């Protein structure tokens, strides 16, 4: 801890408007992380983008799975690591699920693809948003930072960027 009482890893990302996370949760199973996804989904609207950060296996896709199911997606929700983007139909909105892990930077084609995926009435979840952050910053409603906390424990730090 530093004198100001915050752990170094709680520093807001560069460009963030607020301070630290609004809400820090610990889950102890994949099902609990899915339930957290379902909970946040209730606060999302068409046009929102959710950024998901955290190491491999931290639970980003698991959280999206719960959120997408809560939004009415019925199919299997799998990692779009290789496809870059998956789309699901929710009950009232379409859902875009991106994973930009494999993108080192953004080429023009990548920008077009991301624009296309985020166009219209979608709620979008973006894992490893790194290279696309500038492009999508103004649509970010929520940032979720997931971290391993031993065995099946995960810590989720939620930072809402849009008033809800
Ligand atoms: N509390 C938990 N929350 C989320 N996933 C968990 C948890 N405990 C164990 N797991 C397991 O960890 C893995 C998380 O994978 P995934 O969601 O694909 O991570 P990421 O998308 O961050 O790489 C899954 O195999 C899941 O079953
Ligand atoms: Mg993933």
C-alpha cells in the first residue's frame, strides 16, 4: 500500500475519467462469474461497449457468457480469439463479442471490421481491447478487470463509465 491507501494496481487507466472501480467482487466459481455477467447485463443498453481486461483464464469469456445469456442469447458462447468477433442474437439487442488478443495494432481493415461489428443496436463485449481502445472509447459503458485470486477465485473490478 502507498501512503494514499491505494494499491498500485488500482490506478485508473490513462484517459479514464473517474477514480478507481465502483465495485469489486470476488467469485469462487465460473458459474458465479456468469451470474455477475448476468447482473451487469441488466444495466446495459444498445450502443454500449463493455471492455474486459485480465490475463488468460481470468474469466473474461465466462463473464460474457453469463451476460449474453441474460440478454437472451441462446447459442453456445465461445471465445472469439481466432475469429476476432462473434455475434449472438439477444432478445432485444444483438450482441457482439470481440477478442482482440491477436491484433498487435490496428490496420485499416481491422478498424473497418470493428466499426462494422459495433454498428447499430448492439451491446458489445471486447476482450483484450488494447489496440482498439481509442476507436471505441466514447462508447464504453463499463470496464471489467478480472484477476486470478487463487484456485477458482477471481476478483472482478467493475468501473462504470456511463451513468446508469
Ligand atoms: N471464479 C471463476 N470465474 C471464472 N472462471 C473460472 C472461475 N473459476 C474457474 N474458472 C475457469 O477459468 C477459466 C476462465 O476462462 P475464460 O473465461 O475463457 O477466461 P478468459 O476469457 O479471461 O481467458 C474457465 O475454464 C473457467 O471454468
Ligand atoms: Mg476469453
